[in-house]
């Protein structure tokens, strides 16, 4: 389990969700009827809950007020499994309240946000949380947590030994020396660079300039376009996002948290940004996160998604394999598997597992790439990685109704069959597409090289 420490400004987010079918008689504004309240962690606290939901061991270093909103925020963090090092806040916990009608925001109300109250002093517990982390995520919301000299010294020291991801804010502090990747949005790129960034072609040189100024990689989110990645002295690269519609609130925190976990897992900056774009896009679309770039554990969100489908009476289907070189036979099998139910989880052998099963030259594609390709298929709802020789432990966790394998297993023993019997699950063998196999592809590549 990867150890993550998030440092930054915590908020409490409230949504008042109702319906609007008429205008107010004394003003041309909608009347929002009977709003229901949704309360959740916000700011740095939201980034921390995202990381925890992805299966990380998370500590949040922040400042929370001793008021009703603060108690709600502490409760939300405890429910998410996030441990808190509270620096203390001598004032109200900041709240951001969105009034929404039929899925659209009508207005926002801020409470306890102005004036900004300086957090309490950095502590030895905060130092310990930073030092034990494998990755540090700084979620700056411009409320002073990252401006104190002792805080900046601790973060600069951490950057010498582990990745530090810095999500900046126009009213916050610039990144300390040695950070791994900075994650501004397009507006923040314009603020820090002083350059106009109204169009994508204007963002690219500004991101490159910031990378040189901060001597760090910069991964700037650019809305529906995805993200732009540039390193110091390197040209900018666009990592596109697939088109989706939905609520963009929290997408930046989802991007930063996914990026931090990917970097802690050892992925390259480009691969980490691609994983983060995918995660943020899923968040906007309302899709349960299902990319796992942490081979050391199965990840919580895909498991929760499968269990939720079961709880709603839906049929969960699982398929398993190495999926090293995805070919037409794989696609046919997975599409057929998805048609058998309501939710398809693909259980993928981790790199070490593939080597044990296939030999020292395999896999050709590492686990992050195999997951990314699988998740590009419309029929795949989630991916889980396992490091054993069989997915039996994963199957015991998600308890699918059906487990799909290719027809070449017809006369071969399947340990998964006995495992599924414990909850009444069944193994389904589907016909293979003749002449398609990874072995055949590798042989053809070698003989025609």
C-alpha cells in the first residue's frame, strides 16, 4: 500500500440539490424547491479522499476549525479512511456551498472563507507524516498552509527523496525547489506565466516557460482537451481526454491525486499524466475510477463498484488473463463477456505473474500499458491487477456472478471454478477467434523483423 501525505488547505463542500420549475415573483431568478444537502470533503481534503479511495494509505496535514463544519469535515475524512494531522485553525472551517437545480449550479455561497485565517504552526507530527510518505501531494487552495517558512523547508526536504506533486493556486505560494510535477489549470498557467492563455496554442508555450522557471515538469489541465505536459527544456506534449459531459467540480483534485499515485508507483511522467487524465475524465463523467497503477494491492474503487452493482441486483461478469498484446480475439471475448451482464471487471496478471507463467521475455507491455489499453475498450468497466498465478483472491473479493475464459480451457482444470461455487458463481467458456493469439503475433514479429 503506497503511503501518501497530502499537505494543503481543507474545505467543506456542500451541495444543495433541488428542482427549479418557476421564477421568483420579485426577481428574475429560479426558485429551487426542496433542496437535499450533500456534504463532502473539499480542497486538499477531497484530494486526500480520492487517494484513499484508490487504496493508498493517506495522511492529510491541514488546518480545521473547531466548529460544526469542522466536525462534519473530520467525519467525512474518517469515513474515507484518511488520518489527519491538524495544525489548528483559530477561526471557522471554510465552506463552499453550491445551490444546484436539475444538475446545474445556480449560485455559490461561501462561508468562513474571508478573511483568510492563518493555520497553526507546523508540528513534529506533520514532519513525521511528510518523512514517512512515498509521495507528497501539495493541494494549495490559497489559505496560507504552504506559505510558512517551516512548511516550505519540510516540503523542499521531502522533494530530495520522494516525488512531490504540487497543485498550485493563484493566491497561494509558488512551488518549492525540487518538486516533481506541478499541476496548474489553464487559468493558473496564465496567472503564473503572465501570458494570455485563451486558446490551446497559447497554453503550450506558457507551460513550457513555467517548466523552465520552476525547473520541474508541469502538467497543466486544459479542460476538455486533457492535459499539457512539459519538462524543463523539453517541448510540450498534449495528453488528450475523451469527450464527456458532467460536473467538473473536483476534477483537478482527482487529476492531482491520480498523478501522485502513478508517480509513486514508478510510472513515467507521461504515463502518469495519461492515467490522471483518464481518472479525471471518469470523475467528470460520473464513472467509478477503475485504473489501478499500484501493482501491490487490488484497489478499492473497482471493488466497490462491483459490489454496488451486485447490491442493485445487476450481474457482475469477470474475465481474466495476461492481455499482453491485445488482439481481435481478446476484443471479441471481452465484448461477448460484457453482453452477459451489467458490469465487466477484467482481472489482469501483474508483470511478475506474467513472467512466471510465460517466461523471462514477457510481458512485452508492462502492467500500466496493458491496463490503459483495456480501459480504452468501451466494453470494459473496471480493471483489477493480481500478482498471484490465478485471480482467485480477487474473485473472492468481488464475487462475480460469471467468470469468463476462452474455449481453449474446455479440457483444462480451472481453480476459479471451485472458488466461484462458494457464492453460486459460474464459469463460462466462450469460443476463441480462430488464428488469433499473442504467441502467434510475437512469432510473426520475430520472423518478419
